[in-house]
C-alpha cells in the first residue's frame, strides 16, 4: 500500500488556505494544519478531516515540528485584518522556509496582484515587472524574492497568483467587505470600484483545485515556478455585483457605491482603513492576469460557471433569501 502524501497548511482557517486544505483532502492527501487554538479551528466550517496541531507560525520550531513527514508546505498565513504586515508577514514566511529546508518539502505560496505597479498593467503575465508603488506591494515583492532565493539554494517553490477572491468560507476578503455583507439576507449590493474598469476575481474552489493539480505534477516543475490564475475576469467590473443581484433573484437591484468617504474619514484612527486606501488603485485601473502558461501546462484552468459559483458563495455567507438558498 502506498503511503498517503502529507501536506502542512499554514493559514488553514483563512480563505485560500482553507480551500487548498479541502482540495488536498479531496485528492486523497493527509492535511495537517498549524493553529494556535486547534480546538477552535476544528469547530469552524470546513475544518473536518484536517489534523490540527498547536503552534505559532511566527515560531520556526513550531513549524518545523508540524512539518515532519510533509512533502508540501502551503504558506497561506496573512496578518489578520491587515495588521502589521511589515512586522509579521516576512517572519512568518521565514518560519515556513526553515521548516521546508528541514524536512525537504516544496513551498507553495499564493501570490497577489499587489506586486505590480502602473508599468505592468493592464495584462500581467509571469514575466511582468514587479515595481509596486505601495508599501504592501513592496512587502509582497520582498517575500517572493526571498522565495526565489530559497529555491536557488535548493528548496523548490511554487507560486500561484490570483486576483481578489470569493467562495464559501472565504474569510477576510473584498467580496464580503465591498459587495455584499455576510450573516443575514442582503438588502444592499455595492461595488467598490470604477464600474467600467476590468477586474479579476478568483473563485476559491477553482483556485484551490488548480493549486493541487499543479502540486500533483510537481515532478514536472522547475525549482522556482510561477503560474497566473485568471479566474472570472469582468471587462466591466460592476458585472460581478450584477451577478450577485441575479443570484439573489433581484436582477434589477440598484448597485450602490462603496462608502470610500467613510474609509478616508476613519483612516487616521483605524489601521485597516489605511490599508484599504493603499490598495484602492486596484479598483480604479484595469488589471487582468494572463493564464496562458497555466493552460499550456494543465491543458485547462478549472472554472465553475459564475451563477453556480455565486450561488454557492452567497448561500455559505447566509445572505440569500430562504427560497433561493435551497
């Protein structure tokens, strides 16, 4: 009998990490996840089947211990609520790098679009220049450069880049913050960007399936590989909000604007508001991820039809009218 493959997921209670953990389980992997409170994580939706172990991603010794026997380390940890990215993001990544080196595992990392400045847009492929103008973008570039150096030193790395995301159990994301609020049947649908500007969205189950399919062909990958996931791209960004209205059975609903004025007013007092303002440019300029490399390698990009993806997402968020949620 072949021994079951093991992956360690850092950030399994987050949107991307949780989706990847569930996709790995569906493909027959054992999944171990590091969490400061394993009992609480086990009770969360989507936590079944995961081997939760106690530990802190800031502590290399904890990550090394949790990684024993793993061939994949998925690093999906992010500072909660955009808090202290500079002080937390790189040290957490260093813990994962130390663990991957110790056990001989491949690091898998979800890339973001923060890395790119105006000179790279509007269509971005894996070779586009990374010259961001924001503080967060510069931190993400530093993280990816650290991973590139790690791969050059002998620890393989896979990066899969996607845009904003939505899906069941998605955690902290722009879909819930900027389009429809979770927790009760929605009365308001909004859109945070320029309505006629293109925007890229990743449906988490599709993104996770893509990542796992790449993982399962790791022996065909180079020591440092980057793929771009296109997902659902909207030439008119507001069309995702119109899709939400249709999925809720209210296609004629008015799409409201996002209250940016309130964000600016609160920014001096709320760190998360300052972080949202920093990435507002992504809602004002077209950015599309080029997935030709991914399609050439996999033969396709996993893609759930938008009505199904939105219905599943909204049902999990608890915002659909009772009749529509069935």
